[in-house]
C-alpha cells in the first residue's frame, strides 16, 4: 500500500535546523540521488502522514494526554506534593 500521489504545487518553507541535521539530510540526499531540499520535503510529508494516521486512530490524543499527566506528576514530585488519582486525568 503506497502513498497517494498528491498533485499540488509546492510552496517555499524555511526551517531552522541543527547543523548535524542539515549534514545528515545532505548525506542521505546524496545517497538516494535527491536534492537536500527534495529529501527534506519528502521527510516532512512522511512525518505528516504518520501523525495524521496516529490522529485517525486516536493515538495522538492519547499520547498528548499521557504527556500532560506526566508533566502534572513531575511538577508535583518536584514540589514534594502528594500525587493522587485526580492527577491521572
């Protein structure tokens, strides 16, 4: 099952990357014979498809809830407060 081909014009997008990430993109782009720009665009498209899939099956919301619960618990632990069942929501 491959990705749907989307016939849509591309728009410029600027992003700040760590130098090590830029070097890796350039390295992999050369390996697969793409421009770094095309590889980066493909990686972003793939990541968006992944996160859309997680959203469709409800995992994204579950992951966000888990992160929020973990933050609440961590903050209470840092302050030395008691952790209760109400913190798990």
